[in-house]
């Protein structure tokens, strides 16, 4: 017989004192730290403990007694339920202060290296409808909120088009409106959902792994071009033609209308053929006269305007004169490599994903850039001493690794190569700080500039300039 789970307490009158990682807030109860989502410093609340460990606990606000003076009314009706935009209830200027502190704390506490004065974070403008890419999931089992469950009502229609609930892969929250992308995205999602219901299409069953309507990706470029990619779980040509024909007629502004038949047990489609129903198989982003082709499988920074600002900071930190050999590590589709190419003698980009390298080469070709070359493969396997001997020691390295940061083998090769300068772009200040501590053997941090790419979330980018020690 299973042991009965111990009931965890409700603690009354708790004061929220600070913000923490992952978008949580912090309260302290009898010398114990309690992480509480959706709190604001200055809140007084009754907090129900959900999990308790030796050194900390996790809980949620059961009742808000006194609201923090920092609080603002969230714009989105799905706030606290969908799992995104966890800082909507905080003023944007306060969000920026929290992100600045997040970067500073990571560099000071983890890197523990001498630091220059950290520049003020570069905020985003606009702070709504800034995403160029959104992905939605169709499901036959929408998530019912606690309010809906408590109402006692029956909800026979469970079809949904929205976002996965955090921690519940088979549940999808039906979204009315998301404010992170142009409202066109909401209109298209709702049209496809209603068309599917009117024509008796099955919505995907995430547990049984079957159904017709599966996912929708919408990309809206800074040029105004629009891509819509519909993934279906059944190869039913009649339904596909019927649905996409209606979409094309209703939304003639779509410049790239695509579909993919995905009968796999996951939503990834990188290994599947994408069919162009109408228009072009790509859209184009533009940056300082450069055009970047973005296909359905391409990676491109999700906030186009802030991506330009981020790359400008990286280019400024690099201090290029036109004579340098630049290595761009984790180059992706070569956006940074192509962006700085006109300021360098030669640029070499390295990236794990072969499709991305094909895009990088294509982007150089489209823009008439002749001083770039790109290589695909695992960074620690490609970037070796022999590679550097063959291609030349870089004057400048620009690195933009994934959230996990750089492999120690890569750091060691960088230290061996001894470029004059390193520009480190990161989406995770904690792993960046860990790598800075390793690079401290030969490099000094000379400039730091955080950049906010994702307003209303806790995520922050950070750019660090390192110069070789004399």
C-alpha cells in the first residue's frame, strides 16, 4: 500500500522580496527560500507550498492580500496559465532592471573574474508583437483551467489550437489571442481551427498519436513577407487541398504557404520533406541591405529588430578594420558571419547543423559576399589545431553557443589559437560566466552589454568582449 503523501502547509502573510531565475519570485520563510511564480517584490500573499526540499521550497500564491506597487495589469487573458510571458505583471522598466541584475550576478558570482563597468541593458522596442516566429499545436484535448473545472460545467468540445501546458505534453491550452506576434497570426490560427471543425477534421490526439490537424508555424519577416507551414498527421491529399485552398483565398498576403505530412511520434520535421503549396519556399529578412533567406527549417533570431541591434553590438565589440580573419563559431545560418563580412578580410563559419550551413552559403551567394566559407560538424570535432593550421589563426573569434555554453575542448582550442579578441554572444549568462572563468587564463573581459530580446520573459542575451592579455 502506497504511503499517503504528506499535506504541505499554507503559509499566510508571506512577503515576496525579490525576483529569481526562471521567472520566479522569492519569499523567505523561517530562513527557508521559497520560489513562487507570478509574484512581484512587495506582494503580501498566502502561499501554498507545493514541493519542499532541504534548502528551499516551491509554492504558489493561493491568495494575494496586498499587491506590490510594482504590479501592472497583465495584457493577456492567458497570463499564469499558458506558461509564457511570466513577467507580464511587472512594468517593462522593472523587467530590464531584473535582467541587468541577472547578468551582473552571473558574471560576479560564477565567473569571478575582473569586470569592467557593465553597460546598461539595451531594451526592446516594441515590447509587444515582436516575434517573427510562432508555433501552435492542435489538440483534441484542450487544457481545462481550474476555474473551468470548479464551475461544474460540461465541456464536450475539447478541440484546441494553442500552446502546450508546461509539464503536460499531452495538454494544449486553447488560445484566444497571443500578443507576441502580429495579430495576423491569431486570425490565421483561428481560421484554420474553425475550418477544421466545420469540415469535421480530426484534431491531433497527443497520447494516441493520431489525427489530421497537428501544428502550425507562422513566420512574419521584417520585410512583411509571411510564411505559414501546416503540419498534418494524415497524408490526405483532398483535405490538404481543401484546407490550404481556403487559406490561400482568405489570406492572399501569405507569400510562402507550405505543408508537411508528419506521422512520426514527435513534432520535429527536420528530416521530412516540406511541400510548397503556393508562393516561394522561403521568406526574406533584411538587415542593412543584406537579405537573409529563411526557409521552414532555418534558424533566425526570433526578434528581428533586436537581432539587428545585437549584431551591431557584436560587430562594434569586434573592432574590425577590414584586415582580420574572423572565425564565427556556432554560426547557424551565417547571419553574423555575413553581417560582419564587409568589415573583415575573411570569415569562416562553423555550425553543427548541415542544413543551416547550406543556408549560410546561400545567404552569402544571394548577397554577393565572396569572403566567407562555412563548415558543418560538431564544433569540438571541426575546430581543432589542425583546422587552424590549415585555415589560419583567427584575429577575432565571435562565438554564439547554445544555452549549454561551449564544450571544454572548444575552449581549449580557442586558448591555443590565441585570437587577439573574442566576442562572446550568449543566451544564458550562467554558462557564459562559467566559460569566461576558463578563458580568464589568457583573456580579460573588456566590455559587457546585455540585450533584451524577449520582453515579458526572464530570458536575456549578453554580449561580452574579451581581449588577449599581454
